[in-house]
């Protein structure tokens, strides 16, 4: 059973962005699975690092589309992305230093952030992207 399931309500009406969101959902599920199966912390660390890196790629693509569509909420949206990246880097740094044991709290944070971000913040631009 997946930790988070992709639902049609997550769609923002743009195939590229939806595919990126689906990949992030899959990465969260991979992280959750690795943690619940007691996989080596190194594997969990690698998943977190990949997720942070992929988030940056996704955010850049999303922000570029918002610029192209002249989305009026771009500045606030960028702040949301920056806050996520900062929090993710906190987790990443703590994991690398060994001062933080990877726990379900990371997967829960990622799941909650992604679903809330898509359903609230990303949905605001979905009308523009789906034209």
C-alpha cells in the first residue's frame, strides 16, 4: 500500500507538471518504503538527496511556466518553493552529519507539504496552465 496515492484532484491540467508531481509522489513512497523496511540509512539518505535535487528541477520548470504565462502569484509561489528547499536542506544536512535519525516525520512532512502545496498553491495557476 502506498504512503501517498496520486489522485486526479492533484492534476493542475498540465501534463509536464503533473508528471513531475507524480514523480515526487513516487519518491515519497520510495522513501517511506525504505524506512518501513529498515533499509540502510545510506539508502534513505540517497533518496532524500535525490528528492531535494528533483524538487529544484521541478520548481524551476514550474516557475518558468509561470513566467511564460505571466502568473501574478509568481513571487509568492517562489517563496513557497524556497521555504521547502530550505527545510529539505535542513533535513539533508542533519542526515549527512549523523545528528538526525531518519524517521517517519520526514516522509510525513514531504507528503503533507506536497499535497497541500498542489491542492492549494499550485491549483491557483492551473487555470492558466491548462489553456
